C-alpha cells in the first residue's frame, strides 16, 4: 500500500477520471479488498459460485465507475467498498432465495459474535432488512455495523470515515448490536 499521501493523490486522480491511475490503483488495494471479501465469504461451501476474486472485481468495478463519487481518503474508499460488497452479497442472496427459496444453504459468515458464524440466505436478508430499519432510526449506527461487518473496518477507520470519535463509534457499535440482536431474534420468531 502506498503512503497515505500517495494513496490520496491516486484517489484524487481517479476522481478526475484518469484511466491510467484507475488501472494502477487496483494492485494497491487488491490485497485489502481480497481480505474483506474473504471475511464475507468465510464458511461458504467449496463450490460457491461467488468467490473472493469475483466479489473483489465486481466491487472494484462499481467503485471506479462512480462518476459522481469524490474519494476523500483511504478510509472513505474502503468504507464505500464495504457498502458495495454488502449490496453485491445481498443481491446474490436475494437472487438465490428467489431461485431456490433459500434451501437453508449458508451464504455468508460474520464475526464479532453478533450473528451466527454461518448465515443462511434468509438470515442475511433479515439482517439487511433490520439494518434498513436501523438506518431509519439511526443512520450512523447502521453505517457502523455495515462498515464493521461487511468491510471489516476498524473502529479507528470507521471514525475517520464518519468524522466522529472512536468512543462514539464504540458506543454506536454497542447500541446497534443490542438493537439488531433483539430485531434478529424477533425475525427468527416470526
């Protein structure tokens, strides 16, 4: 990864549509995007059609096609990457649920003890629905969960993306986990 100043300069050039820099940026972010994708797909069956490479490339293509996106810094870039991966995985889960009505097959794995290690298609969709409800109540808490779960960002990186302090992120994370846990138990019961 290039130094922060160089990375920010590369992002500014991407903002200007410089195709050479767009092509040069991928090697600098690939390993970190790959790690994000691996966290998302951990626990998948071996023959899963959406592998880490496919998820990384699809997310990267979406990131560099953002015509109106102005990248602020490295944390902002990876925060948006997390959102992009969330959307890709959820679209995949919804398509799969529509094709097979779920079939109870695992689609994703989460960490931090909030959700089960392996999540079925239906559970991932329920989590997304709960995050949407949380967003209507507290957008920042929803963003904290998305950045942490789907992007694997640290509390420091989330604070930087959101422009808040780390204690604020910790508090939002704690409150959002409690709220989502209650919501997810209710979705499982209903």
